[in-house]
C-alpha cells in the first residue's frame, strides 16, 4: 500500500470517528484539509452528506476543516444554527494577522516556511492569505493562535508582529485573478490545457502523461476528458486556472474559452 493510500485510509477512519461523535451530540471537526482531501472524504461519507459542513474561516477558503454536525444543530433554524456554530468556527478557524516591517517583501512561501520551521504540521494551518507585500492573514485553531502570537517573530529576513485579525464581512482572501481568453477546437482537456499554457496539443498531452495536470485537484491522466464550466485546472509549472465559460461557439465552430488564472 502506497503512502497516499495509507493516508487516505487514515483520513477516512478519522472522519468516521468524528461522525460517530457528532451523532452522540458533539460538534467535531477535522484538521485543515486540502481540496482533494475534502472531495475524497466527502465522497467516502456521502451517506452522511447532510451532517457535513466545510469551513476555512471565510467564504471561498481553499483549505477547510470538515465539521460534523449533531442533529440539534442541523435541525435548528438558520439564526440559531449560526449562533450554535459561531464559537466552534471561531475556535477552529481563528484569523491571525502577520505584519512585517514594510521594508521586506514577503511571499506565501516565506510565511509557510516560517510556520513549518516552528515545527508545525501543514494541516494545522488553513489558508495563508497574502494581502500586501508585508501583511498576511492566516487561519488556525485558537490554541495554535496563542502559540504563533508568542513564537512567530520572524518571517524570512523580517521581524513580524502577530495579532488577531479583524476581517470584513466580504473578506475574500485577497485572491487575485488574471483573465485568460482563447478559442479551442473542442472542450477536451488537452485542448484547454494547450490553450491555457500556450502549448501544442502534443505537448499538452505529454503533461498528462507526466502527471503534471490536476482537474478539480485530482490527478488527471485522460487528456480526452471534457472540461465543464467551473472546473479548476492545475498544471504544475504553468499555473492554476478556473474555467468560467466554455460553451459558445464562434462562426468557425471553435469554442470560446474564458478562464481566470490565479495571480
């Protein structure tokens, strides 16, 4: 059994245990999951779909915790349900601001490296939202927030200050996109990847064979798969894209492709 398969089995077993505890009346949650882990665990627990809820600190978060909801939470009206989840959400997806001096440009990799250098596992931290050249917001549980406040003093070559973050209601993680448009002969994955990465169809197919393409965060080895609107395409070495539209045809019968590329 490969390492990934073993990790998935452990994730499934952990999810089943959290579900059992929730059915006994406790609001439970996983550590922070990658989008792939979220999809796989949700599929494994499809029989309990109404008892699951993903939350990563803000709407649209990429790394989320999967919460398991007892009956009394699921059956409550909307306002009561929000009140019941407010504290668990806050405890498990606590927002922290990390602010540097302003004299050093700090990147996502810098912040992540500083956290891992403190001996923290990656799944203990949610999204790291870089909001400016010297400021980021990250999400963790409340105990880890205390640890970071006391121990995270440097990121890369810069001194930093860690404080609780006050997020506006419309916080979107500071995510930036670059619009990409083209036309493709078909909605096949190899045609779309070729257009997005400015490659030949032959080279695009080779990327699939090399294991460098993910479709909705799952490894993709079939270049003839059709791409629907809303799919996330990740091509290692080229970027990450969201397909916004792939339907209208030109007079020459080609499909109009509209995507956003993660900046």
